[in-house]
C-alpha cells in the first residue's frame, strides 16, 4: 500500500551543488548536498545520471532532518535503445562489410585505369622523342620519315591517345565520387560509433527511500568516490636580492589538479589530501639476516639442471610468495603498482571516510590527520572534466633565506649559489617541481624534496658568475720511505684560488677528493688543511644550521668540505695536500665510486 502512495522526487546529479571535493593523489571523494521537501509518508528520491566514473561501493548517504532512511540503491539500467542496439550493430556490420567490398572493387578498377594512363603517357613520350631525334635501329620505336603515311599514323595515334585518355580520366572521376559516397555511408554505419552510443545510453541512478511523519525540508548528502582524478604540488620560489631588507624570498605553493571523471566540478569547495586510501597500513615484517658461505653445487653427470619454480601458492589456495626479508607490496585500485585487489576491497582495511565537518581549517590551512595532510583551498574553484592541468593556490609563504656558495672545482669551474631556508610555516612541503625566479627573472627549475614544518631545506639558485675559482694543475711527488721495509710514497698537492668580485662577503664551501681505502697495506694522510675538531663534530648536524660553519671536515663520503669566508673584492688561496704510502712492490690506482 505504501509503495503505491510514495512520492517520487527526481533530481539530476549535475544540478546538485557540491559541498566539498577532496582530491587525492589517485582519486577524489565527492560530496553533494540536496535539499528536498518531503511529504508525510514514504518518499523516494531518485538522483539520475551519476557519473560513469563512480565507485559504486564507495557511495554513502547522510541526512539532516526528521526523516528515516529505509533503503539506498545504486542502479545501472539499460535503456531500450541499448537493449535493441546489439541487433542493430550486427545489421550495421553486415551492411558495412558489403560497402567495403564494393569500395575495394572500385579501387581495383582505379589501379587498372591509372596503369593504362601511365602506358599511354610512356608511348606518347617515345613518339614525340622519335620525331625530334634520330635514333639507332635497335631501339623499340624507329625514327619516322616525314612523309604522308607517317604523318597520318601520327595523327591516328594522337586521336587514339586523346580519346582513351579523356575516357580514362572520366572513369577515375566517377570512381572517386563513388568512393566518397561509400565513405559517407561507412561513417553512418560505423560499429564503433554504435557501440559508443550504446555505452552512453546506460543510466546510473541512486534511489533513496525515506519516511517522514510530516512535511519536512531535509538535507541529503550524497557522498561517493571517483577514480580519474589526481593532484600534485608545484612551487614558485621568488628570490629578491635587491630588497632594502636584504635577501628576501616568497614561496608560492600550488596544487595542480587533473580530472576526467565525466562531471565538471563547478564552484566546488576544494580540499586536497595526501591520503592514499588504497595503501595497506600494516607494518612489514623483518626477518633474520643469515650470513653463510656460498658453496657451489656439484653438477650431476656434468650437467646442472635449472630448478623449475613451483606453482604460486600453497595447498590451501593461491597465497602470495613471501618477499625477501618480509618486504611488503603496495596494492590498491588507485595505486600505480599492479594488484589483484580492488579499491573497494581495501575500504574495509583502511580508516573510515574523512568527516569534513571535523577538519579544522583556516584560509588555505594545512591539517594533519593520522596518516595524511589535507589542504583546504580558500576559494571555490571550477575544475572541468578535460584531463587538463588546473592550478589552485594553497598558500604563499614569506621566508628569510641565508645564502651560501659551493663549488666542486675538480668537476666544474663554476660556483653555485644556494639558499638555506627554514620552513617556519605550519604547511608541510610535499616533494614537487619548483620554478625559481631571481629578481623576477626565471633562472631554473628544481626538484624540491619533502620538508616538514620547522625543517630547513636548501635549493640552488644557479651559477654565480661574480665568484670565480682557479683550479691549478696538481703536483705529485714520489719517494721511497722506510729503513728496513721500503715503502713507496706519493704526495699530492692541489692549489685552489677563490676570487670574490662581489661587493659583499661570501661564505663558500669547496669540495675536493681525499682518497679512502679499506686495505691495511695502504696508508693515507691528510697534510693540509688541518681538520677542525669543532667542524668535524658538527659535520652530521651542520645541515640543520643556516650555513655550514667555517673550517675543514671530512663528510660521510670521505670527501673534504672546506668552508671559508672571502671578503668583498678579495681572493683566497687554499692548499689541499695528502700523501699515500704503500708497499714498494705494489701499484696504487684510484677510482671514483658513488
């Protein structure tokens, strides 16, 4: 009885405004809010033409008002046109086949007529040639004598040539017209277009059955996820060295959004998130690493047979083979890795959907959840479904950089300028591409690594041509040392001259090789510079400081990092000197290892 009296309310999905759109790296969570006036009794709200990209199992309905939700259904129905389209497609394919055969027959005739024209042209050329030049008797067409008979023959040939050529050209024109008409028929009967039309005629609806004890205006939230959407961060780093306040820097933080979900996000309140719902949050297991001596197996009868891998899985099913040391494999429908599990299967394994009302945000605010960061965009934005890049501003941060120069003179004579900056904002910087501008001039693109709040990061501003490095030719001295046991010794000297033509003091770090060995028979001594004890102790922590402290130290790669201050319009000379001692009967070679 109730089903006959229920009130039907029809709405199109595209007419329902967005409450929020949360974009992930591999999908999006959509929330639309619908206001509907319910009548007393049963009411059925039908939301028509949902996007084809919807993940059916992600759909959820929430409501506000005095009403009870009895049932929610997601229906994908076929139209009458779709039900009858298979027969029509078969008919179209049969007719298209006949048209293609007819077209191929006409094209074969065209080939014959074109060959006939080519032969006539060839004969005409030879006849004309024989009239103007004397030829040898061995040629195919002999010279013609200019008499009445020969002229009559020439006239007959040209009449024959004209008639046949005009006839053939007319046949080719008629054939081209027939092919054009057949091509138009094929376009109308294209099975691909019919199949496409068939797919487009399927209808995806959401049916919500509610009961209200009285007439009531209620709000219904339609929440669902789509797959064909993603975002990634980009940055603009604008550095100003001409400011009266010294060196200043502004970092513009953007999110680039792409989507091809089949629905345009018009004036949508955007939230972008680093969450990946498809990732398994289980910590991997770490096995025991065993050291053993490798004993090569003895071949049987002189032949070693490869062991064939057994079928995957065990007795009780297709279990995944364990990885070495228990390493885990990412999975999920939205993940770039291959997996047999779908996103819907993973929904039960991850945290429940994000409740937007509980997210505390300010204008373009970054918020941390348990496993992700979310950014709320200050102004609503329109993102059409066109797979194009659409940039939205997350925030703009003013920063105070500290400048530092660095060079590797053995590799390049250029001196590179870098800026060390502390991220004093509440926004975590996600790894992405950065465009760097110096005094409003574009200088380079760089990859910015992930930076947490209150963490320092360094980026390059390119080459500073006002600072020059002169890398002198190296000097090497060989000698024998020792009284009882003789040793060979090589002393290596390298002079490096730094010239600062700027009007300000600079801090520069020179990176230079100091050999390293694991052989007890080789001894390496660093003679110059003398390592700074304080600098050596701070070698691991100087990256967290504004700039590295002046002094010499060996880094983790056993390379010399020598930081010096050079005054304006001054130069500094550095001497790197080390020696290598080894047995006299041996030879030492060097190789660079990364």
